[in-house]
DNA sequence: ACCGTGATGTTCT
DNA sequence: GAACATCACGGTG
C-alpha cells in the first residue's frame, strides 16, 4: 500500500522513525527498483543548525516550506545526490534524509547503475541509494503520491534505535541530537 | 580491516 | 572562495 499525504504531514521525528521498514520505490523507463528503508535522519528546520532550512527560505530550500510528501534532492560534494522526504505541514520546514536501503526489487538494474556487484554496496549510503534507484536532481519537488517515486508499507519489522547523525560536526549542539534512526543490526546500514 | 585523499558542482558568504 | 547531510580507490598493516 502506497503511503498517503497524511503520513508525511506529521512531526519530522515521527516520520523519520516510522519510515524505517517502509519500501522506497522508483519506477522509471529502465525498470522498477526498490528497497526497504533501514536508516533515516531527521532535519528539523528552525531548531536544527544542521538543517539546510535552518537559515530560512531560499531557492534551494523552498520545497521544505510546502506540505509533506514531496522529494527534496541536492548535490553534495559536487558529485553525489542525496534523497530526502519533506515532512510536516506548510511552513514547518522539516525533511528526512534516506541514508540506506536493503535492496528488494530490480537488483540487477541497481548493479548496472552502481557498477558494483556486492549487494551490500548497492544502497548502503545516501549517495549510493540515490544512484541505485536512478534518482537525479530532476527529482527535486517530485510528488511521493505519484507513480514515478513513492513509498509503500511492508510487513518488515525491526527494532528501531536513535543515534547521532552522521557528518554534521559543523552544527554545534545539534550534532549531538539523536535524530538518526536505524533498523538495529541490519547489514545494509551506511555505518555500523 | 582501516586510513588518507582526491574528485567535483552548487550554494551561500 | 569556502564549505559541503559522500564515495571510491590505493596504500599500509
């Protein structure tokens, strides 16, 4: 079952936690690819020095200010795409970074896109999974209630724990917030 | 296995 | 012009 708008229009921390165990799907001309979300990070707008939306609305962050359930992508280090889900309601600029997937459908296409064979190397990081699913900067603003990219409920169950976020040392106090969520013990995480 | 480093394009100062 | 929510590769152990 595809998640509906209401799922996303809640507090970012709730959405980030509940996304663990859901399935992220892209359905593009080359084929369908998907994976179970096993690692997320919440970025919480005005109260979060690590968030891109911390310093207000710009051309890049304007999507944060709309309603939840749309895609925020950005280019990092000049070469990698990071895929995020906008959360909460209008004018509360929160988003969830998808950091790792357990590959499910279209594994051969993922291997082709990634140029890697090892299953554990396909989606175990935000740049990796974006490439494996064919997500580019053109996905900025895509609607998750549409058919090209969406998220489904599954029967996957795992214990979820909260940790510090990865690579946000620049953010001062906010670097210590426990806003990363992982499926405990899963072998496809970006870091153990 | 772990560590250091280079690659590279946007955004914001 | 610096910083950046990263990854792959080559070196050493």
